[in-house]
C-alpha cells in the first residue's frame, strides 16, 4: 500500500450492510487512531497527537475499516467526519484510550488520575480571547499533561461538525450531532474615543447616530445572523468593516468612527459608551459539544472551566 497524502481518501467505500465481525481481527490500537481523528477532523493533527505521521493514521484507519467492512469516516467540508457507525465505534474506543492513560499514571506512581490528550475549542475571536483563554489556562495549570487548542473564528457551525470538541458560538446552533447549553448572554454597545467625540461631537439620539461613521462586521462576509447590523440598527451601513473584532476595536480607538463592540472588550479601554439606554444589544453564547465527546473527562473539565469563567465574569459580560 502506498502512503496517502493528507488530502487523499484514507478509506475504501462501504463494504456493504452491517454484519458480524470476528473480534480477533480488530486491533485495539486502530481504534485509538479513529478516536484521534474524530477529535480533530484532520489527519495531520491526529497524527501529531499520536506522535506518528499522517500516513500512519490513514493506513491504520483504512485497516480498521477493512476489518469491520464498513466506512467509518468521510470527507466533510472542514475535514474528516465520522459516519453514524464511525461515531458509535469511536465512543467505545474512548474506554481503550482512557485505560492506556490510567496505565501511564499507574506506572508513574500517580494515585489520582490525570487528564491526557488534546481538547480543541472553537470560539469567536473576542469571546475566545477574553473569556475562553483564561478558562483553558486554568485547566492546563490543574492538568499539565493535557493539551488544549483554541481556534478563533466568528462563524456558524457546520451541519456535521468536526475539528473541535467544544465550540462557543453566537446564537443557537441546531444539529443532532451536538449537545448544546446556553452558556451566557453578552452585551454589545456603542463606543467612541475621546478624540472622535472631540472632532465629530457626541450623538444624543439614535437619529443623530446616522450622521456618524459606524464600525462593525463586513455584512457580505458575515456568517452569524445574530450579528446582522440591520437587526439592531436598521438602515445603517458601517463605514469601516472587518471580519475581526479586534480590528474593529482598534479602529474605534483610532477614532475612525463609533464601534458596535462587546462590552467585555470595550470596558478594558478608555472608550466612552454612547446611548447606553437606547442601544443595548444582547446576544446569546451557546456551548456546543460533539455527542461523541460529551463523556470524555478532559472535555468535561474544560466545560466546567468555561462555566466557572463565565460566572466569574458576569459583570463584564452583562454590565449594568
């Protein structure tokens, strides 16, 4: 068998309907390769977590599919996703993975089990940096053997999610492959620098706001309906737009206009809140976990840390 590249199909087509399989043909270690891919959605990333190259991951999963006679993974929009039977198989593989970790702890003389492996979190730029990062740092301090990865992007989740264990998203995602929980709401308001207000004046009404330059997301590239400016400020078109909230924050600080910004970011600066009684946009943050990752101890530890951080930061997220 020739090694496959990370872009090639690592598995044959389905071998037919479900059927009996001789357990002696199954290699327990192959199940760990499937589990690693299920957590990341990427051959290269799964290989890094296992300490092998991506062709080994491809080959071992192909061998597992041949043993069971069924396709366990398939190409998705953002990487590899598990088929229905693949998700069921990977869930049982977790017990093997955790048993290996417990053996390592026992040999190392650790009485209390430690957390191992990699947990990947996806979150919007601002929330991921200001809220998720402190939570992930806390988990790492408690569990030094655990690896945590944070992907920041303000986007909707794919219908068949892959490439993360937990995701923080604006709004309420709908997918049978996810377990969701409303984590918190957060406030967006209007903010401007002293320099901008000195040069252009302070709007006293929403009508006067139309005479000012607005800073927000690029409407044509926006992937989150809850952030549609038309829902909150009808008829207004941003004069400065960016897909990155930190670029919006910087532009506001530089006096480019009035920014529609999360309070938990703007309150860290010298920006002035405008029309607070008239414009107080509240959006939900949902925590979504892939069903096959819900019972994983490391995932649950990160889940708990995110809940704790949100509780601690309530005044920043929803200021009075």
